């Protein structure tokens, strides 16, 4: 962060912008999205059904792709995790 950015931040002049790389899972896979594409009201319930322990984006990256893809295919209307993530990201960006 440059000195000018720090100064603006300290003065409260810096506009808040959420980093799209770090959108919370709850915001990305909100109740509306999950209800539309699965039988779950939230991402937590979806993960719980698959016995996945996820608190961060990194936790999701640590799940073997074939396991998570199978769970996504079985429990949602998506073919795999990448298509589910892409749809959620697109829907979030269009808000």
C-alpha cells in the first residue's frame, strides 16, 4: 500500500471494494442461489450432507476434485464444482 493510499484509508476517504477473489462462501453461495440449484437452503447444509469440513476457499481447494464433483453432481443441478462456482460467481457479479 502506498503512503497516499494509507493516508486516504486513515482519513476514511478510501471507498470500500470487496476483493472478488475473497468473497465469502456465504455470500457467493447464498440462500437464494442454493435454493434455486439444490434442495438446500444454504451452502453449509450442502457441505454437511457430503461430510465436508469447509471454512475457507482453501478448504474447498483441499477437497479431492472427484469427490466434490460427485457431490455437486448428485446434490445440485450442476455437472461439477467448476460449473457451480462459475454460476455462483456470475450471479454474484451481476448483483
